[in-house]
C-alpha cells in the first residue's frame, strides 16, 4: 500500500470512528484513501480552523482522541487556532496536515509552511514524516502521546510524495518512548501527608479543574468531598465534575465566580487543588488568594506544581488514582470530618449572597440574561444534553446558571478564550453523540466568527 493508505489503516487500528477536515492538493491522497474505509466517517468543514474545533468538541464530549486533517500552507495555518485551543485546555487531538514534496522542503514553494515549527510552542508534540514506512509508528506514537499523561494535541505533517510512496505496512503492537514516561502513581509518602492535612483541617475546600474530567476522577472526587464533608469550587473546565445538585458544590470560583465561593477560598485553612492550574482567572491577585490555606496540589503535569502557588503537599500523578489512594487511606485510618461548622457557615453564605435574584435586574421591563440561561437550564435534561459556549459574557452566564449533572456535558474554551469555538464544537459533540440534545450558547460577536459552519451542520443533519 502507499503512505496515504497506511495513514488511514493506522487510524482504523486506533479505533478512529470520525474525523473532520478540508481537502487540498497535498492531503487529497489521504482523503481518497478514506473511501476504502467507510467505517471512518468524515465531516467536511467550511474552514480549517473548525476542523480543529469540531475534533476538540468531539474529544471533550467523548473522552476519545479527536482527529482532524487539512492540507498544507494556508490550510495548516488556519488550523493553528484549533490546535492552540486544544493545547490550552489539555484536549487529546491528532492533527494531520499535508505538506509539499519532501525534496522541495525549504525552498518556499507554493503553499509550503513550516507547520511543525509554527505549532511547537502550543502542541504536545509534532512529527514531520521523512519515510513512508514510519507512518504506522508515528500514528501509534501520536495517539499515545495525545491521550496519556496530560492530554494535548499532536501534529503529524506528511509530505505529498510520501503519501504516494509504496511501503510495507506493519503496525506496531506497542511503543517505547524513553523520553516520555508520565507518572500516574502519586508518591505514597505524599499521599499519607495529604491525608494528615485533610484530617486536621476544620475549613477544607476542594478546587476541581478540568484534569478531574480528563482523568475520569469525578466519582473519586465526589467520594472524597462527601466522606470528609468538604465543599467544592469548580473552574470553568471543571464544571460538572461534581453534579450541580450536590449541596457541597459551590460552583464557579474566581473572577466570574460567586461571592460565597470566593469567600470560601479566602477563609479556608486547606485548599485541595485537583487537576487545576491556578489560572489568573481563578486566583486574581495571587497574594490574596487562599491566604490562610495550606495547599495540596494534585496534577499529572509536574510543570504545573509550584508554577503559580507553592503547595505544602505536591503530588504528581493521575487524579483518579491519587484521589482513590487518598480515599483508601482515609478509610484505613478511620478519618472523620471536622468541618460541620465550616460547612454550615459556607451554606449560610450561599443563602445570603445568591448569584442572582430578580432584585438584581436594572431594567424590570427587559429580559435578564441570567433568567434566560436559568430557563434554558430548566428545559434541558441534565443527563441527556450537552451545552457548548462561545467566549464572552454569555459564556460566564452559562457557567453560572446552566446546571449540569454529568461530566463532559459542558464544553467551553478556557485557556485560549477562542471566540468562534462553541458552534463548531457543538457540531463535533453532536456528531459524536447524536442521541443527545446539543445546545450552543453564543454571543453576537462569537457566532459571526464561524457562522459558515451552518452549512456543515445542515449538511450533516445536526442542525
């Protein structure tokens, strides 16, 4: 088979069921090879950026690796925003780009661009394929890197001559990357230390981020919160990691959080950050963030530990495994919560300072956006619907007022704040979960960014 056929066969071996793309000369051989594999569905987007956003929405909703494929030059550069959006939010994605013939690289020929160099700062890894026989190994490694450790996008750039080159297909059974060995298991000594801090705390607080969703640690976090009666605040990407109906869930924290959630951060004596990176939108003025608290920071990426806030107990490892180990240790030592008074105080704050009441309306004769989002929330089945957002004030209203009970049912651009993300992400989510009701909350600025994807939605029967 040729290199293009090997690429598609490799995607099949990785159980890819759907991909998003826009064809052009250098990637046409791969698109043609898709005809031999009808089990891999292909969605034609209307601009390449949205191939990335649709793949991202698909990945965020499903937990699988999103796949997108575009051509060289402007096709590849248009994809950059989609890659950067996925990178900032730690979303597993494999992006495939066509490239000019390998013997002409570096000559600035028609539609040549150094895409691997361009995305280096905001991709987890990138490959420029130099031999068609390497394609199966590269695909295997790309999916492994994208989906393990801290997830993220990986780029594969394939020159057009290699796509047409004949090769012998051998898909590797396993891979070994000596320089890439994510640490999943938290240090046992640090887990014990964390347990002692939790047992001693009278005003503990959990701060839950997107890493809890990525690592499928939601049940373990809920167990910890309920076992030790610890209130929970959530980042934007951590929304729905704990059901909104759980009374311990105080909801959004930080710049767009509630007064009671931020008061809980200010007054807590122990902050347990799980899969959260202490972003500026959460912490605000860092010196005033959780000023009385000791910090336990659990994250699979060692680069995040101590980057913003120095923790008393740093634990590098997978959130699901680490929190499960903490729960098991708490059971072993028969730990009992000491937070009854604290929980009562926090709940009283929630009653005193609600996010919104009708008294807040400046213009009683007009519809308040908060009321609109509450009404939308009440009409949606929290278990059988997915909500995506664009970026802006409407995004924050949705974060505050749309109630979710299941993880992976609230999809939003966090770190990069990409206007235009929500609509294509909704298409990707709907294609991945066709039985669910998918709603995109958009502002008038954001919806105009990628409104051409209305044609994609209609053409794929998801509008």
